[in-house]
């Protein structure tokens, strides 16, 4: 491979391209994965899980850094004799993809998506989800990474989704799944809740300027009651409670005020103002700092409990149908009330805060949700109906309208601007709302101790993450909201009855098929008897062709009829070709069926081979490079197999709807019958080709009869199994509540409209990529958990977390043993890399200039492999290239120039020399190998790199 002529005058890029070509041509990676059976190792397989990226953009430096880390450890383990499968995956679902499609289709709201149709939206998502996949397949191998990108897994594949369903049902059966109404952060633009760890994604929190207000809540005068005390009897009608909020838009939803029973409060009067104000003692000076005021009374918060006040807004208070209305607009005790900021009195809106909701549950307060999930005021909020409460373009605008109203009603005490960190949607950057919404949850709090215990078993690089960032996150674990009110995602497999409270969780495709309403029909398919064109071995694809059955074909038809007698055939449905008609007539006569029971259908015709009609059959087959190509490439004037499948599948679904409890014989042609079987299981092109290969040259022989197990399944326009919306939503089945409740006719089981949080899907990656437990069960269980994973620091509250949660819930053990966490690569000035600012060099420009090895070495020797940030510097890459890569090539070129023989690779143990310099350098080389191996065994990549650089630099230091 290596000779002076080929490498001497080449650039770094050209040398690497030659090496890559050699690897490709000789399938070096593939050979490295298939280890000889003679290997006698305790652990033959080293398992590595590769987290799936989105393919909605090109790889950036963060991807390259992670890929280099993911390449080094598996290569090292391969060198140690291990088999290291490396399978690429794609994250296909979720808001990142949906946002891209919304932009492409010019959609702005969730309603816009529903208007164009979920099917159209999701089909566009499917078509565009891998739009940059081809570029990834060029760049990832170019950086020298060995990974199987052809046999990739995709989170949108039905097999993957089936494993996700299994995970969900397994957790459900362990009582770790529940539906609940909780206060969560929602994105009003996306109209869906977000999980708490999504708020920790990079860029989720942004500093913004908001307007805080202190509102005046007028005390309702009351006669002396049991709740009155001597210290509070003097309170008069013009006395106000002062409550502070940074979210004025929540004030129309106020139903209570909270005070701390143990805090001291004061009644304060202002010179020139007849009103009196109640506020926490520790907040008085700050609230009245610009006013001349006097303290009238002081008392503990407990003495305020039960006092009533007038509603700030009257939109809901007069509604007599409002549940728990009698408990509203009073003062309640809340331990969460402090005097660190505000007034020591907290405005309670149960629909818009966790503490608020808990207080509402405790005291049975009325629940008012005056804002829709799209972030707009509801119609009953007449003064502000239809306004966005926190518009992305101007997040203060609606708060300003609220403040104007308060001022006009003499209910505003104070306003001021504040700068605070506010959560935004990590995908569309819309300000989030704290909002009470229904969601499905994983009860992670129930396995908190086991999560912490399992984390102790994991080797973290850097080590401080175990008890630091990740460990502390586990200590504060909260239940995980896993449902999303969206469209492009794996559907949550929960069906609920529209009459009773019953719900059913489906954990597999077989379970689903058993629930699907069926016609009761029994199907048999038969290929026509042998005809004249079969004898001649020519293609005959036109209905006018006069290819009759030969004598052998007639005998085959009679034999088939005899076998079918016991099946009690009611109807024969046949292609209208001469050979199929003749076959149908023979069968009908033998079975005693009237001619009216023979129905001919054009959709059952032979595949249209176009110009190859009348030609040797081999000519048609030679036109295609593979079976799979036949599904998307049309012969001239003919049809492809996808078109064939669509017409025969259309036929099958129609007769399933049309007939009930019939025994039906379908007479057709080989390829048409093949595609019936493909459609019955929802096979795509690749799967259809595999079905054919399993059968050999003929999928079905002339005159042969096969039973067809056909059940209508959720499918897309090409009749491929598709568990996405809207297809899965069409699957409904009968509830048995008629028997158990006496409700008469039972209700219908309808799937809930939610889809999974894409983090639940990626956390299911170990199972989804293997289609566990439906396939590869023994192999998976033998090799789980993974030895190694690697991703960026942000995944400590993302993929690392979801992997651990699901594996702990399922198997009570971690999903991985060792994890390397990389930091963020920033621009040279320490700013975030920005395409708009163009503050960093394009990765491919760096690779083309210095070669991938220089970039790899630069990244691996940086603090970025220990979760620290790296300010990327081209000068740094240049220095690594000159000090390491270039020197190594210069040494190689020196030997090439002066050696008498072609240089060949040798094992260290085979090299024998008495030259003192040879002995010395070989000793140093063995020492280097030992040192590097030691650090790689510990997953300390930067430390493994340093001895290599020192070794290269050693001769120069000795000069």
C-alpha cells in the first residue's frame, strides 16, 4: 500500500484520501468487526451505544469532537482483539424536525398544521428528516471514523417504535407510568409541555427585561368573627394587601393570596393617602422607600389567615358554577412565602405555578385557567381576549396592557423593570409559560434511590460529574413528562374508551393486530396455472396477450381445486388476463361455484413490464441492478413495484371492507401475489426484497395456493406499516364495557392524540436499535449494558439521563459502564460559534488544509475531552500539524528515500537488532504503548495523547 511514489509528494489531505480509499476498497472496517472464531477472549464483544444526531443540518465541530472520541475507544478495543460493532443512528422525531417543516411549509401555529392535515405535515417531515444524511455520510468517514452508516437505525422506523412501545408498557406494568395534571413549562407556539430537563438544554434560559408589579387587593370588611383577633379588628374597607408578581398576565387567574404564618406583617399608611397597606415587615422599607409612611400595626401572618379580599378581576368570581368558588379570594398560609423579594404576600394562580397548584389542592381552591395552551387569553377575559400573554416578538406588550388596566382601576401600587433569567423553548426560542397541563409521566421519583445507586457504578470522565452536575441532578429528580401534544413522533400506545374510564396500553404490533377490527374473511391466493408464456420463459404483461393455460397448467388448476374443497370458498376474485380467467373457471367448476361468484379485477393484473413485454423474462430483470431498485425505477412504459403494490393493496383493503365472514380465493400473478404478501405486513422496498429472497426464484409457483393472513394495519400512501399519526389514529376497537357495566352497546377504544417526547425515544435507543425484545433477545441481554458511550456536557440532563432512567426502570441497572463527556467548542474569542458572525473556520476547510489527523489530535489533546470548553484556534491545529503529523511523514519520507527495500509493517516482538539506538528506541516505543494503553483503559484520552506527542518530539529534544 505505502510506497514512496504514491505518498512522497502528496499533501496531508491527499494522503488521507488515499488511505480512506484503501479502507473502502478493501472493506477494512467491515473486516475489523467480523473477528475470527479462533479468538478465545473472555469478552469477545465490546458494546458501544452511539447517540443519534438530527440530520437537519450539517455536522459542526461539536459533532466532530464527539465522533473522534467515539472512534478512538472502539479502535483501541478492536486492536485488543475485541469485536466492536458500531452502528450509526438518526434522531428523526420531535420539535427540532417539526420546526423545520413549519418553516418550509410556511406554517406558524399548531392550528395551521391541523388545517393542512397531519398526514401531509408528517409526510413532509419524513421526506425532509434526512435531508443532510448524504453530507453526513461524506464528512463522518472523512474524519477517519469507522462506523456503519448504511445499516443505520432510525427512530422513525416501525421496528424502533415497537420497542419504544414495549418500554412504555413495561414501565406501565411496573406502575411507573401515570397520567396527571401538573404545573409544567409549556411552549405556547408549539402548544405542548416540555420536560424539566429540556429547560437545561443549551440556550434555554435567556436574560430578559420584564416588568414586575405590586398589585392592590382590597380587603373585604367583616364583622367580628371567630377568625378576628384584637389586633386585626381595626382593619377598614380601604385596606389593601400588596402582592408582587413578575408575570402580570397571570393576575386575571388569581384566586387567593398566600402569607407565611411565622413572618411579621405591618399595616402601613402613606402621607396624603387615606388607604392602608398590608405588607411583610422586612419588605416595608423597600416598597415605601420613595414615600413618607407610618407603621400603624404589626402582627404575625397567622392572624391574616381566612381574611377575604375583592377579586382583582371579575371575569370568574361571579360564576356560580365555578367549582370551590366559596374557597376563593381569601388569605391562606404558604410555607414557600419568603421576604427575600417582593412583598411577603404571594398572588396565587393555581393554573400557572407549582406552589400555586399545590396550595390549591391542599385547600380546594377554585381552578381558573384564563389562558389557552396556545398562550392567548380566553374569550371570557373580555378586556384582553385573544392577546398573546408572552409574545416572542415583544414579550412585555401584554403585561403593559395589564398594567394600564390596573392603573386605570386604581389597583396598581408599583411597577418596575427587572432583568431575570427566563426559560425559552429550546427549539423555537418562544418564551415558555408555567402552565397546568395534562401529561403522561414516568414516576422517576419512585426509582430515585436506585438511580443514585446505579450512577455510582458508572465511570465518569471527568470524574467530578458523577457526584457533581449529574449526581446533584439525580438528587433533585422529578417525574418526567413524556407526552407531547404534537404530530411528528412515535405515538403513545394508550387507547381510552369513549364511554367508560377503561384504558388499554399496547406493547407490540402483534397486540395491536389482535385488537384491530377484522372482517372475518379468510383469504387464499393462487398463481394461475402454467401458461404458454411460462413455457417460453417470456414476459407477458398485457391483457390482450393470448397466453392460454397449457395442459400442465390445467392439471395444476384441478389439483389446486381439490385442495381447496375443504376451505368452502364463497368467492373467486381474479385478474382479467386469459390465463387467470381460465384458471378461475376451472376452479369454480370443480368447486361448484356459479359464474356470478367469479369477479375479475384489473388491479390483480400482472406487473406492467413496459417495453419488455414479449421479451425473454431475463431482459426485464437485467434492466435493474437489484430487486430493491424495481420498487422505484420504472421500466420504459411500465410500472415499478411500488405502483404494483399500491394497486393490489388497494384491492385487498377494499374487499376487507366490502365482505364479511367470506372464504375468498384470489387468482393473480407471481409479482402481484408477492406484493400482496408485502402489503399485508406493511413491508417497505427493502423488506419486500427480503421476503422475495427468502422464497427463491419463484415467490409462488404456477398453480400453487397459499393462505394470506391479511389484517388491515396502519399504513402510509405506499401501504408500508406506519405507526405515525394520522394512520395510527384510525385504529379503533371495541371496549368490553357493555358486558362489565351494562351500558348497552360498548364504547369505542380511541387512541390518545399525544406522541412521545423524543427524549423518551432516544433513551430507548439500546432496545430500539436491536428491535428488542422482538428480535436479537439473547444477544442483547448477553451484551447489556454498554461498555462505553460519549456525548456532550448538555447530555448530562438529556441522553445520559434518559438512558439511565429507562434502564434502571426496566432492568434495575445502568445502560452504560463508562462515559466520556466532552465540552463545548467555542470561537477563538470565546463566543458561541455563529454562522451569521462567521467567527470560525469551516471544518472541511480545516480538514482540507491540514488533514483530519491534525484536527483529531488537536481536539483529543484539548480540555474539551474532559467536559471543558475549548476556544477553537486554527493556529492550534497548525501547530499540531507541524509538530506531529508533518514530522511523522518526514520521518517516513526519509526512510522511503534511503531504504533499499520497501518498508513493511512488523510486530515489535519480531524486530531484532543489536544497535544501541535501535534497542533504545524500541524500548521507548514499548514504554509508549504501555503508557497509552493504560490511559485508554481508563478512558483518559488527553492523557493518552500526551505521551505520543512527547515521543514524536523526543529526537529533537535530544539534539
